[in-house]
C-alpha cells in the first residue's frame, strides 16, 4: 500500500463494523417474543385476569391493527380465545378469518388449533376437535397445557356418542389413506353408518376441516342418497368430484365405492309372510301378497320366501308364527290384523325380527332383546293427515278450516291434522262436522264459512229499514287452507258445494281416501283442484291401461295395498341402516319411509291434485323458511 493512500483510523473502523452488524441483525427474521407491554396490551391482560373477557378481546383486537403480521396474528388468537370465554363464538370465528396460518410459528399454530378445537366442540364436532388437539400437541406451549387438557376432556365426553366416536375413527382412517383402496373405502362407509345424513351434510361443508375428510363425508352422503334408487348416481358422482377436485378418489373410483358398498345390503336368507286367506281382510291380503311376490320376483336377493296362512282369530296368527319358526325363518313379515300383531308380540321370549303390516300396538314397550328387530309399516290415514298439515305449513298457510265427518274416523283425522298444524302462529279458525248420510252440506258449510251470520245481518238490516235489500251474502275471509276428511263419494259432493259457497279458491287438502284408486276422469271431474295424499304407484299408473291385470288389484282400487306389499319386501335390506340413520329415506311405491322411535316406520306420501279428473303429481314444497364454560386462558 502506498503512502498516498488514505488509512481509516482505528476508531472509524470499529464504528463501521458495529453499523454493519446492526444492519445484518435488522435483515434477519425477527423473534417477536411476547407482545410489548404497551398500555393496551397491559390493559388487555388485566381485563382478562379480572374476567372481563369482552374488554380484553376488544383491546387485543385494537392492538393487532397496528402490529406486524406475526404479532397481529398472535394477538388475534388471544382475542378470539377471549371472545369464546365471553360467550361470543360468532365474534371469535369472524376474527379467525384475519389470521394467516403461514404467518404463525409452530407455538402459535398450536394455540390457534386450541381455539379451533373449542369452536368445534361448541358445534358438537368432537371428532374434528380431537384431530385439532392431536395436531396441536407436539408444539404446545407449556402454559397452554391446562387448556389442552380441559378441551381434551370435553372432546372425550362428547365422543361417547356412537356417531361422534365413529366420526373420530373415520378422521383417523382418512389421515392414513394416501391412495385409493377399495377395501379401505368400503370400511370407511361402514364406519360412518351411525352418522346421520343431516350430520354428514353439515360436516361435509365445514371449511376448516381437512379437505380429504370433507370429501369422504360428502361421498358417504351421496352414496346413501342413491342406495335405494340408483337412478342418477353417475351424475351425482360427477357433481361430487366437481365439489372435491383435490380428493384422492377419481369419479370412477367413487362409483366403484358406491357399488361395492351397495352390494352388501341384502334381505335375510329366509323370510316368512303371515297373511289371512279368508275373512274380511282377504282382499287386502291378496293385494299385499301379489305386491310382495312382484317385488320378490323382480329382485329375490338370494332369499327364500315362505307364506303361512292366518285366520280371523289371534290363535291362528300365533300358530302361523310357530310354524314359521319351525321352517327356519330369519324374519317375519306380518301379521296384518292389529290384534294378531299384539298377540304375537306378547309371546314370551319372542326374538325373531318382525316387519308388521299394520300399526304397532300403542304404548308397546319393546323388550331389550327386540330392540332394532321390530318394525311396522302401514298406510296410516293419521300419518296422511299429519302430512297434509306439514305440507300446508311448508307452503306458508297460517289459518286452517277443518271439515270432518261425525264419528271416530273423522275425529282421528281432525286431531292428527290439528296436532301437526298448530305450531308457531298457525291456528284453526273454524271446524265443522258433517253427516256422511247426507248429500247436502249447505248448513254446515254456511256456518263454518260464516255465511249464516252474513245472512242474519241482512235480515236485521231489512227489519230495521222495513224494506227488502239487494244483498249477496259473503263468506269469511280469514281462511287460507281447508283440510277435508272424506271418502271419495263425500268429496265429490263437498268440493262443488265449497265452490257454490264462494270458497272454491281456497286450497283443499285431504287424505288418500278421496281417491278410489280407479282412474275415472269423467267421474272425478268434481274433484278438480283438490290436493290429496297419494301412493307413488298410483301416479305411475294413472290410466286403466297402465294398471296390471291382476284380480287382486280390482282395477286399481287396492293399488295402494299392492304397493305396500312391494315396499314390505324392498325395505328389508335397509331396515338396519334406517335405524342407525333416522335421516335415511326409503323411497317406495307407497311413499317415502323413515325410521322412528319404537320401530314404526313413518310414511310420507306423495302429493297429487285432481286435474281434468286425473291425479297429477305435485312438486315438493319449498319450506318458508350461553355463557361459556370457565377455561384457562391461552398464553
């Protein structure tokens, strides 16, 4: 180096080195550490310690607005936790949308998972909470351990429910599935059988859950919706794949899973049918028998079917039952008479599964050894009346008038409709009873429509003025729907009389009894506009040419019983799944069925309207649509 070159003094070199070191430190990734003790941060800590969680959450949120990304995320996690403890999970969820997981350290990701687990438990999703807790455990801060333990205990309590336990098992299985395995997919569908369709639908749309898991839950729901009737399953799987493009299953593999799962559902190996061959139930029995055989021949499912005759007394039904047992029956369909059903069910030690062909005895206490083994199916008129009320309510009707015949049947129909309709602000504004022996029901209709009161006002006014008046009596205007309990003959009389009394524009609903079952447009013209509960079978056989030429059908009069027989056979493979999932619907020829408490299958009929004297199907209606537990704070 020449003497002319300038040399830096030693002190200046040292200063420059320090400056460079400071610059390098500034460029390094910062370790934010605990939030600085600013007045708002200190105030939030104090408010939290004092139990003022809402104030603490608000202060942490305010501090987060002016903080760097990592510190802001950390503060928002603390604020979300405080909102949970304040009993405001909605505010916590709203706040979590601002947190970018990629900005978090491992410790803060664990704290976030604890908050998400708490939210999942509040939404009754312990399986999701269990997954989040497992995820949080490795990087959990020591100070969060007590909160972790508290959440884990809550998750375990909720997981005692079979459906929740199975959801947790499913989540664990999905974590270990990296490729399609038909056996593993089949087993996963089996694991999810205790989870209701409604629960699957909710969880499949959870944006925070693992994408593979939500895809599997949605697939389980799609599969379940296409088990009974496979029509449209290909299109449904294509739509499923569009919703879950990143799922490990292809559309073809999803269809393969549906097929392998569906093939497991079969009827029992040997089925005995107990039906009367004589007496007043002979005609109904013949229609049901032919319906059963029609469905069996269409799809025997590898089973054997045996018929045993019953008579008009209970002893014959019991004798037929023991004969069926001697023949090795795995399941019994029947009997048909209510009294025979009750006599058979009261036999000591009875343990053979039964699908009764009528209502189960009222108040029957199913023994423990028959739980899940006893079911009943019927064309209950009471269920149809209740269905009429549900349909009217779903369409927004609020004020109903009830017309029913005098007598036991009419009272049962009226009570069934009223019990289902009288919820919320809905009311029965008028009720009338008519005599089935009469053809003219003007007096009854004028009274319930208050036309008689209108006439009385006219008479009073004429007397006051001492002169005749041109006056047209008017009906009440506070009725927006009518429920009519009637047979086909009475309905043909009452429907025109309602029109005559200016009530033809009010929708009228009735049970299936208003339809004789025989397609007869000329005879049924007076019923036009009346809406009624129908068996889907009738809507698919709406002309004489479409009705099978079986004597037992009586040209369609007993078509609903024929359809009931078909459904009795077709239901057998699905009874177990129906019990596990009350949301599972069997779409049958006589209606849609769901399981219910006590084993009686609840029937939802199809709905039709008379148009030009013929039943025309109606579309389904579109319905008119706490403080937090004490917990340890997240550090």
